[in-house]
C-alpha cells in the first residue's frame, strides 16, 4: 500500500491553542497549563485510508514575533495550512489575513501542487466569551478559500476533522495533479 507524505503548517498568533489542538489530536489529552512552544515543534500524524496511508508532517510554529525569520524558512514546500485563531480573542481573528499572506507567499509547494487549508476558530467551548459570530468566521474562510472549523482542544470538538480534512485535501490535490499529467 502506498504511503504519501505531506507537509502541514500549523500557524497563527501565540496562545490561540495550536499546540493544544495538535496534542489533543495525537494523544487525546488536553493540558490546561500554558507552555509556549519554543521555535518550532515537529510531529507526525499518520492516517490509514482503504487504499493507502497518509503521513502528515505537522510543523507547529511558535507565534512569537521574534521567530518570524525562522518561520519563513519553514513555510517552504508546505502542502496544507491550518491557520488557528482564538474565538474569544478578536484581535487574533483580525490577524488572520496577515498570517495567510505571509505563509502563502513563502509556502512554495512543489510544482503543480497548490496550497490547501483550513481556518480554525479554537476555544469554541468558551461560549460565554465568544468574540465573533460563526458567520464572520465562515465569511473569512470563504474569502481565503479555506474550510472553516470551530474547534476546541479542551473538549475535542472538530479536532480529528481538522486533520482528516488536511489529509483528504492533500490527497485530492495530488490525485488531480497526477491526472493532469496523464492527459
Ligand atoms: N478553554 C480552552 N482553552 C484552550 C483551548 N486550547 C488551548 N487552550 C489554552 O490556551 C492556552 C494556549 O494554548 P497553546 O496550545 O499553548 O497555544 P499556542 O501558543 O497557539 O500553541 C493554554 O493555556 C491552553 O490550555 C481550548 O480549546 N479551550
Ligand atoms: Mg504552541
């Protein structure tokens, strides 16, 4: 059975829950203690499909400004972007276009592959503190041609869906690339 490997970037401002989402997906756990990611963290998630395996190399970037140059180097060759903001912190939502531009400019996916992605509003469990409407999130995602998810690393809401969507979009892009080369 074939194995396909894709590079996924998990990005967004600090403290929005990027590391918590990934940790929840990989270990099923949520740790409320905050520990800032230093530089960059690499993790591997593997998903089995009936016709093959998908390995996602997930790069969890630190959100701190001082890591900007380090981040740029890691954007190269990205297949899929998971852009996270905090649903209780409106400025993190407003920063999304800036993050999107920086990453799509630096991503340079392999020839013929285009960057797919999802916009993730995290901390959806904090219903009393939500700082934007679902419609606003949805509209921005549409504008950026991304899939929109409202998620919670705390409850697990939509967490596996985000990574499944990543694997499926990367596979579909690769398949259409192969088909276009056969014609
Ligand atoms: N209530 C709630 N808190 C969260 C959620 N995800 C992360 N957090 C908390 O937000 C803080 C930042 O999380 P972290 O994953 O380190 O954010 P990162 O800087 O984007 O990697 C931590 O205190 C987490 O416990 C969530 O879905 N719900
Ligand atoms: Mg982190």
